[in-house]
């Protein structure tokens, strides 16, 4: 934890499992000390939402943290999932029937089809239970909480299905695994793509964000610095990847695909 964070963002409650940190008025970060991603509580004047929920095993601790600021699980009007990875959404099934669960349509599709490979189920050793998405989100949707208005931004790269939420009036940027404090890269997973990642970072750079609320790690009050570093690193990764691709003779990997296309062509000729 940096000195800057200690002064900027008060830690309201902390035990050996998680901490509750105030990011802004009525905005709280729940930071778990295991592999679970951060969860965020945003209490608007008309609606209250959670952004991500962490692993299924952390639910009791999430509940205790919310209770500390007088919020019960049944006070949550909507749970927004940033993408399909189970460290962010493992506990979501506990909210079935209690609240609306929302995710980008590409994440919703993977989650509803129980695409364990995309969700990294083995990696996080989560129970094999369905998570139902009630609301399929798109770029440009607006989540109106009264005094908070969060715009849904489609920011692919880490996976094909990542969203960020931005409140332009308050300068709050919930960027999940797309932008992290210190410009740490979230990694490129199966459905992701480095050049999509770069474009998403360029979009976040253009926002006048004041506080960065990421999927992992501390809060940041210097999102412009974070995004500048992340862009440098992602460009470096792109050129490393290009060199690697050049060094490997990847033709053998594409041969079965090319062969099946050639077979199709032959059929057409016949
Ligand atoms: Zn992720
Ligand atoms: Zn993550």
C-alpha cells in the first residue's frame, strides 16, 4: 500500500480476508486478500449497484464489508460483471433471484453457455454451478443510479468481453482488468487481442478520469499516468509478439485449417 493511498483513500475496515476502502463519497472498494478480484459498491441516490463480486468463497466477507456501511445483499439493485473470469464473478450465483445480473453480451454468452475454458474455471477451482445473466449490455448503455451515471464502455483486449464503466461528472473509471494501477497489464487471454487492448487503452486515455477503480490492486488517483505506462507496455508486448511470431514457423499450425478450406473448394468444383 503506497503512502499516497493511505492519505487519499481511507481504509474503513480490514481483517485477514479483506479490506473495505472508501474511494469517493458512497463508493467503496472491497479488496480481498486471496486471488479474488476487487468488488465495488456504488450507492446512488436512487439505485445501488455492485461491480464484480469476487470468488464464491468470499461471499460472507463481502456481506460483512457491505454491512459495515449499512448495505445488505438485498439492497443491491444490480450486479454488473466486468467480464467472464471467475475471480470476478464466482460469487454471482448467490445473487440469483435477488437482483438483476448484467454483463456485456459477449461475456453473457460465454457465462450462459458455461464456457469453462473462457471463464478459467479450473484455474480458480470454482464450483460448477450456472450463473444466469439477466441483462446483456452493449457499448453506450447508461446505468443511472440517480447521482451517479455510469456509461458502459466496451473495452476488449484482456478478453473479447471486457467492459469499463465511467462516470464523467465524478471522474470515476471502473476499468477492471483493462487498466490497472501503475499500468500493470491484465494479460491477454484466449479471446483477447493485444491490438484491441491498445485501442481500449487509447479510449480510456481520452477520458478525464480522476480515480481509477481496477479489478485488482489499490485505488489510483493518477489514472493518466497509469494509462500512459500501460500503453507503453502494450506497444512493447505487440512488438515482442510480432518478433516471436516471426521466429516461430507457425505454418504447420494453420495447415489443418487451410486443408479444410481447400477441401471445401474441391467440393465446390465437383
Ligand atoms: Zn480477467
Ligand atoms: Zn482479473
